[in-house]
C-alpha cells in the first residue's frame, strides 16, 4: 500500500480557490523534484497570475513575472546557472497568448528548462476573461458573454501541435480529472525534470486544469467539463519526445 | 599605466567596456544606431564565457535580463527609440526588486519610427522614464568614445552599489563615431557575491523571492529602502565637467554630442571677447544641481544646447537654479549643432533678441 506524505518543499499555504488545478500541479512539481533529489537546486519561475501563489508557498528560490515572459525569464536564469533546475509554472494566457513568442522562441532555442502550462481555458487571475488560445467555441466568459464565436474571435489553437514541430525535447499534455490522469501528468512532469537533469533540451508539459471559480461551476462539474469537452479539443498524451522512449 | 589604446566606435567601446567589467549576459534586439553593440556582443561574449542572445524582441530581451540579473550575472541590454519604449516594462520590473543592470540608450531623433540619425529628444524618456511606478535610474551620458568605455565599465559597479538600473545615454553620433579609446582592465564578477540572488539552494536555508520588494519586506521597509537609496544616489552621484566657467557670463549646458560642439563654441566666442562657459552634465540623473550652486556670480543666464524640438534638459536647469536665472535653449532637432550656430544664438541672447524659456 502506498503511503502519501506532503512534499517537504511546500512550506506555506497558497491562496488558490477550492477545486483549482494549480494546487495539484504545484504538488506534482514538488513531488517530482523531491523524488529526483532536485529540490535543493530548484528555481521556480511563476507568472503574475494565479501561479504566483507558488512563489511563497515553496521553499525554493523563486521569481515572478512579467506576465507572459516566464520562458524568457527562465532562459536568463538557466544561462547564468546551468546547474540549477529551472522550471516555469504559468497559465495558458501567459504562455500562449501574451507570451506566445517567448514560449515559442524558448522552444526554438531549445533552452533546457521545464515549462509547465496550466490550461484552464480562461484568464483566472483577472476575473475570467476569454483566452484566445484555449477558450472553447461557445464557452461563456466575462469577455465573451454570449459564448466564444469563431467568426469574431477566431478558433482556439492546440499549441502543442505547433510546439512539437519546433524540435524540442519533450512536449506532452496531461489532465487532472481522475487519479489515472493525475498519475500520467506526474510522469510527464517528472520526465520534464529528468530531461533537465540529463542536460537535454526544452520540455513543456501542459495540464488541462479546472478553474471552478471563473467557470462558475462546482469542482466536480468542472472536472466533467474537462473530460467531456476540453479534452476533445486538447487531447492528452505525448506530442513529441526526442528521447523516443514511451512514458 | 594602461597603454591599451585602440581606435573604436562608440558602440563597440560600450560593448567592450561592459565585457571588461565582467558583463556575462547580453540580450537585445537590433535597431539603429545601437546595433553594433549587439553585433560586438554576438562575436565576443562567447569568448569570455558569457551568454549572448539575440532576442525575439526588446520585451523578451529585458525579461531575460530580469532572470539573469536575479541569478547574479552582470548583464546588459541596449536599444534606441521605439525599441527602448519596449524596454520600459523590464526596467520597471528590475526596479521593483532593485536589481542591478546596465541598459544602453543610443538616442535617435523623432517620434514613432523617427529618424535613424542622432537626436537628444528622448532625454525625458531616459531621465524621467523607467516604466510604470515610482523609480529612479542613474543616467550616465558619455561624450566621447573613451567615456563610452569608461562609464559603461563603471556603470556595473554603480548599479551593484545601489542595486539599481544604470542607463548609458548616448546618441547616434557618440555611438557611431570612431576615436582613440583607452580600455579599462578586464575583471570578472562572482555571481554569488550578493545574498539576494536566486541560484537554487538547499531546503531549510534562506530563499529569495524576486518580486516587488514590498511583497518581501513589507511596504514600510521597502518604501524607506528605496527613498533612502534615491536620496543617497542623488546626493552622491552627481557628476559634471566644467569648461571655462570661472568668469563666464553665459553658461552653455549640454551633454553627449552637443557638449563637444559647445567646447568649440566656447573657444570661438572667447576669441571674440564673449565670456561663454560650458557645464557638461556627465550624469543627467541625478542632474548635477551642485554644479549650479557653485556657479560664479558673473553668470547672467544659461543656454541649453539640445538636439530636440522643445527644451527638455532646460526644465532640469530651471529646477537646478530655482528659476533665479533666465534659461535659453538652442535647439537643433536632428541636426548636430554647429559652433557658429551656438555662438550666433548666444550673441542674440546677449543682445536681448531672444526670449527666455519657461516650457517648450
Ligand atoms: C503586461 C500585463 N498585461 C496584463 C496583465 C494583467 N493580467 C494578469 S494575469 C492575466 C491573465 C492570467 O491568465 P493566465 O495566464 O491564463 O493565468 P491564470 O490566472 O488563469 O492561471 C492578466 C491579463 C499584467 N499583469 N501584465
Ligand atoms: S481563479 Fe481559477 S485559476 Fe485562479 S485560483 Fe481560482 S480557480 Fe484557480
């Protein structure tokens, strides 16, 4: 029987809403770092959005923002401190909308960092506006009140389908709606850190994650929505793996 | 004695000065008239064991600097005009945690895309800028290739001394001209020298959280820290050069390329019995107010010589003299001033044909 202990890297409470996926993601990150013995080298890069809570919650050196620029910030750190384990924990607005070019060019440069993107289909921190990259057609947000309409707002885009063509080390998408998927997501994240440990290239792990507060749903409804709707547009799995091993 | 004389472009001297100061991280995006800094770094940074990155734009370049500076490296970026606008976000972030970094602004003239030639009309952006929020940057204005190297070299020490952004304010002319230059001694910087860096440290030891300083140490402590620091910088860092000011009746105030022409103008005017002097701010922030306090009684007024459309530095002169003397401004927009033009203008001032300026 498995015994669970809280990662010792988590030293403060974070202020995420109940049922939010960010906390699960933080937990998986810390578990992976501790299991790989990397916790003493970790440098955490968070965005000025809901992932910001991790800055103080963890016993790691950490840096925040600017909004959208996390991959570039991590690039600066990793170049100066190649032996540190530098990771990004940021939202999908940060990583795919305002910071699209930072994310893509960090991938193109194949900077050996581990980037974890929380795809919650919405701008969480600022009150639930539409995310150009990830809000599904028809989804209502405070800035698409009648539902996202492709004619005026364009279609969402599966960024991993683009990033996988940029010759990166590893790109995968996980989800959090049941134990099996959480386990799978953890394996992806761990792989991202192993790659960094082994001096390989850029790894990106996107996580389909609920934002019950701004989706105006209960945590359970939010999990159901991911399973029934979001995952159809954003399939989970490995998009590219230069190492070639199956996870 | 360092006999390391070379012939160099201003931009190259800035880049070499930075490398010799131990700058080991550069990220930037091309724009005239500063691109040679980036090009020089692309060739030479790797040889010194540092990192050169041609960023996808100025914003991301500054974000890389935010990370690299937090990780403890001496780092630099450079830009001009519209590119410098995009650096403002990064400068504000650097200022929010009080991280040292050196940013070069080689001014080009004009609004929007403007011209690619020299100008000094971004004085306000360099001196009053710094992005959103309330911060100050030390702004050093080289007037020769030699100063491009020496001030940039020193800028890294100043930046670390105060944990502050230092700006090298050059212009298209100073950046592009080729002159004799005496290069400073190369040195290395230890990225672990300071206790505020992020590096990845064992659990249970003190960690750094690089974000707004007030979020880490509280508003009260942070406000006090920055206000004390800005006051100290203002008090200690004012630098200027005086030329023939002892008995001057009219004092030219100019920096960068304009100040060089002003020297010729002073000599020329004095040959004709006009008592002209020059006060050249080397720091434009802090503006050298102390220099104005010690100006001789003989001074009847000040003339700024600026490559701008409206008087910009002139406002700082009025503040420095507390409106006690009249201000005139000889403004040459995208033309480098000529000594004849300056002397003619001063003759008109003396003849009473020019109205003093308040604003514009
Ligand atoms: C330059 C800039 N623009 C806008 C903002 C405001 N802002 C902060 S977070 C955010 C969106 C957050 O959404 P996402 O990145 O998806 O993260 P989440 O909060 O959902 O985790 C915005 C628009 C900002 N801080 N900086
Ligand atoms: S607003 Fe959404 S993303 Fe942010 S903490 Fe709450 S549930 Fe999580």
